[in-house]
C-alpha cells in the first residue's frame, strides 16, 4: 500500500500522472496540471491531454494514450481508458478505496485521518467588524458567518488563528453619541443605550435638528480626542454596552468571536502619527491639497488620475485608512502574522488593494506574507435589491435570528412532535441558525444571494437543514444497528452505491485543503451535499441492518464514516449537527 499520510487519493494519482507525463514527453511537461475530477464515466477523469496537445502540437487522443501507456495498473490504479477528445478515465482499485475509508475510520482522534498541517501559518483574521453604538444589521452578517467558518477551518487545519474584531469605535459620530448618553443620564435614564438602533437614531436626529446639541457634540469630539476623563468613561460605557450586545448575538449565532478579540479602531490611535511619519520618511506619502496621501501605483480613477489613499486629512485628523495601515503593520510586526485575512464586503475592494500595495511598498511584508481580501457579495431581498425591512431600514441581526428560530420551531414541531419540548427547542435553534449560516456559505461568496426563508429552511435540496437531517438520520441508523448488536467491521466496496459513497467521502481532505487555500467555504458545502446525496442513494440501494454479517459490518462502518464526515464538515462551517431530529 502507498503511504498513509494522506487520505486524498488525488494526491498519489496526481503524482503518478505527472510522472507518466514526464516519462512520455520529457521535462517540458513538468508543469502540467492533471486537472482531476470525479466523473460519471470513471472514478476520476484527467483532462490534461488537451492542453498538453496544444503545447506539443500533437493529437490530443494520442497524447492521452501515450500518458496512459506509462500508467500501468498498480496498487492504486485498476484500469485506464481514453474517452472523448482525449480524456483519461481512471478506475481506482477497490481495495485501495476501501483502505482509504478504513484509514478515515481508524482515526480515534475524530480528524478522520487528516493530520494537522506541517506548515502552520500565523493567521490574523479580521471579521465581523460592527460599529459601536449601532445595532448589528444584515450588512455584518456575511463577514461574521464567512469569517467564523474560515477561522474554524484554519484553526482545525493546525494554523495559529488570531481573531480580530475591528469594531468602529472612533470618529466624529462619538461626539453626538456621548453627548446623547450624558443627556440621558441627566434625565435619569440610561436604558436607551440598550436599544442600540433607537439610541443611534435619536442621537442622529438631535444632531440634525438641534444646533446647540450639534455644537456640544462637536466640542465633545475634541474632548474625546484630548483624552478628557469623563468623556472617555462615557465612551467606554458605550463600548461595553455594545460589545455585550454583539456577544449575545455571537452566542446566539454560534460564532466564536470573544470580547477579547475586539481590538477596535481606537486601539491604534497612538500609532497613527508614527505610521504617517514612516510612510513620509520612506518617500511613499506626499502632501496633496493639504492632506497626506499615498499614491500606490496602479490605482487610477475614471478620469485616469491616480487615486490617493488619504492617511492624514487636511484638518490633521486620521481616518479609516490610517487605522487599517497601523493595524496591518502591527499584525505582521507584533503578532507575527504570516497570513492576513480581511473578510469585508466587495465595496471595500479598492480600499484593501491600496492598503496591501502600500504595506508592500513600505516593506512591512516579506516573501511569506499573504495579504488576502475575502470579498463577498450582498444579501438581497426577494425584489433582488439589498435586503431591507418593509419600512426601508436595514434588518437587525437579532431580529433575523429570532425569526429563523421561530420559523424552525414550527417546522420541528410538525416534523418531530414525538420529541420532548426541550429537545425540540434545542433542535429548532440549531436548524434556524444552521439554515441562515448555510444559505450564506453555500454559494460562491463573491456572488450576491437572495435571502429566502422558505428555501433555506427546506429539508430537501442543498440546505443546512437537509444536511443536518441527513446526519441525524445516519445517527439513528447507527443507534438501531447498535441496538441490534450490529457492529462495524472491515470495509468492502462492492455495490455501485457503496463505491459512489466511498468516492465522495475520500475527497474530504483535498476539499478542505482547497477551501483553506482559497478561503471558499462553499467548497465544503458542495462536498457535504455530495456526501449526503451519495449516502441517500447508498441507503436506498444497500440495506444495512438486513444484510448478512460481513456486508452489514462494512455498511455500518460506511455509515459511521459518513456521519462523522457530515458532523465534522458542518462543525467547520459553524453549524451544529444534532444527534436526532
Ligand atoms: N466597521 C467596518 C464597517 O462596518 C468594517 C471593518 C472592517 N475591517 C477593517 N479592518 N477595515 O464597514
């Protein structure tokens, strides 16, 4: 048997195909990509011959045949056929496939045979980033959900993950917010701040309608910036109340961000002058119309003029960009990050690209540093416009979560009336939250998606509840098996449905690698859906409990690996997998 250090059969296959290509055509083909994928016609299909034929100016079918001739059947490959214009169809040896699944099952650590990475990064992942004294709304949903699943995945892979919740806790709006909070205190009530949405709107209205209040607010900004004690104390109260609100939401959503991960914009205040000085000293920042600006090459506006990254405004104040530069520098310099991930919506793409360009020019990065913008599209309503409440306000996340759980509560009551009430409640919370998260993660994140309660809560199709249900169903089969004294045993892969299920399962390691590289959780979703549907066909075609001893033991074992795979995959997405539903 080949090395067991990896369960991904694509790794040895890829190696063999590359070796065969080199044997057939020499080193000029060393950079070929075997482009392996699962296919209806074979276990895997490689379609490197077409591209190679173009390069070598040969007939693709002949190229494919020449490679195939160098790929004799061995302990991995059972047989090869050329099909179509030059596809190489590969059938795996059944014993090999069975051994891969055995390897997954034999791992008592729960990692399904996938070892932690040997090349661990120090990852700083910047996500969620709500604003203080504002209610979290749907605009922060995607960053929070996508960011948390990436954090979970990279941590599980063995990287050191440092979460950063870069909350907006500084700037001119704090003048009016603090002033409003002080007014409330004078009036003997601070209750308002607990309703963050209303609190912010009232402060805003006073600022717009009442010139004396606006004046006080502006003076308050100066007091805040100069470090006035009373002002700072009031500001802290706003922060504490808000972080408490965020934490409640994170807990409800099953998001791993802790209050200690909050390192807001204000945390970098002391570093800002230094950052500007350094960039000026290095010849990167210049004065332009009274402001200090960096003009990283390659950024031009519609008019063809270079776009500035403003790092000090005309009035001497610093803004969002300077704070982000200071944070980036600190994340590399002090936190030792080798990979910096920013989970922020697509509209900030240019801001991040300019930030990254500036950091590279300033020499803050090295050969190993990766700077990545994990961009994402918008959440749309059924009218295909940005999701809003009927009144036209942005939808609060707290309201979204309560509605999800309320809807799931009804569904669970209908589907599982036999379960005790507290169990139903637990499942409903898991289903409601899981539905929202999965709907957000399942599509390629750069795309917009339509927020659709009925679809995301459906128990069929590519949804969170479907996968949770698939998992619970396998657990129930396993409980029955245990009750009947049927234990798991050596895996044999005979029936076509068993083979299809095994082929789906063994992709796990490769999928997680790709998802961690590309920071695309939807790859995990597609994989889990593939496993769940393959399991469904398997269970229809291959009786588990009613089959005879050896077959039954093998099928029970396949059920175990399938259940563990779904549970681990869902856990990496941040979705609970109840034992029964
Ligand atoms: N608070 C910002 C917003 O609401 C998001 C912060 C994103 N993180 C960052 N490092 N800029 O849009």
